């Protein structure tokens, strides 16, 4: 089973909505497409506020996205499931 990450979910949500990174940049207005790309590949972690804003934009579970955005050890994430 593939591990769920903030980046994978962000990319899935973006692609389902048919948006490019540049289009999402324009929708969110406070982040660049380069930063969004870093989020998707796991190089960067969003703030809690940004994770909530993204969840609201896509109509996704806010708490789940915020949880995945945090830097929590993998063992604890497994317990949460």
C-alpha cells in the first residue's frame, strides 16, 4: 500500500480539477507554482494555514490535510491510521 503524503494528495486533487501548477498558483494567490511543485514532490512542507486553504479550495478534509502536512515521524502516522 502506497503511503499517503500531503504532496501526493495535493497533486491528485489538482489533477482531478484539471489545473496546472500555474493555474493553481493564480487560484491560491499566495504561493508560486515553483513552491507548489516543491510541495507535491515533498521537498517543502506547507504551513497549517496554507494546508487549510488548500483543503477548503478543493473541498477536502481539512484535518487530514493538516495532519499530513505536519512533520510527524512515520511510526506515529501509522498508529493514527
